[in-house]
């Protein structure tokens, strides 16, 4: 079921092909540095691939729009974490992945969505995934902009430490890149 849902997400938004796998791999490297146990890593391997499952409820026109989103379209995008959470809650085996899906767009400073949680109110799983998700999004072409280079994206992640992202997670993420250790090949190059 997990791979079916992941393929469905990517089929609806071709610009994100491979995104979930890359995000999961980067998040796993961070999680291993944090010393996560096997059970927690297994949940990451459910939540990572499904973090954008709520996009199944967002119109394809919005997902593929080449220009800036209007307020109504932005509202649709901002609903995808809640839509994803509703999907996960229907399947007992997926419920443990809820923090990845519901909270991955929250911001360290409280300016994210869907709940406006801040700092350590945001589950650690979501804070880890948020950094991996944003980095992969920045380094991938999207319908509305070309990909940033790796170094530009790393600088942007560093700039957003303490505002968008947990500064400790950013520190670990940047260390991993500096060492080129435990990172997926595409991300490290």
C-alpha cells in the first residue's frame, strides 16, 4: 500500500518524481545522527514517502501551475497536511507516521501551517523532515521556478535556521553535507 500511495502522489505531480525517496534518504541520514532507534527509523520509512499524500486532494491545475499561486490556490496547497492526516487516520498501520504528514510545513518560529506550532511543540520527526523536504524542493525543478544549485540551497537552509527550521537539525544537516557522509548520492554531489 505504501508504494502504491507514493506512486499516486508522484503521478499527480510529475515535478516531484523521486522527491519522497530523496527526502526520506536525507531525513534518515539526519535521524541516524540523532541516534534514532530501529522502530523510529521504520516510522520514518512510512512517513517520509507519505509526507505529501494530502496532495492527492489538491487539484492538478494548482500542482502544475507555472506561475504564482493566488490566495485560493495557496489555501488548497496549505490544506494538504490535514488531508494527508485524514488519509493516514483511516489506516491503523499508517497512524504512527502522522507527525511527518501533518506537521512537516510547520516553522520553528510558528509561522507555518496547518497549526502554527513553534519550536519544540513541533514533533522532532517533522522538524527533521522539514529540512530534508525543503532542501530537495529547492534543488529540484518546479513548474514555477528552476532548481537552485546545491550550494545555494545549502546557504538558504543555513539562513533559515532558527526561523523556518530547528537550528540543531540544520547544524546536523550541514555537517552531513560538509562530510558528504551518509547522504544519498544525488544530494551529496
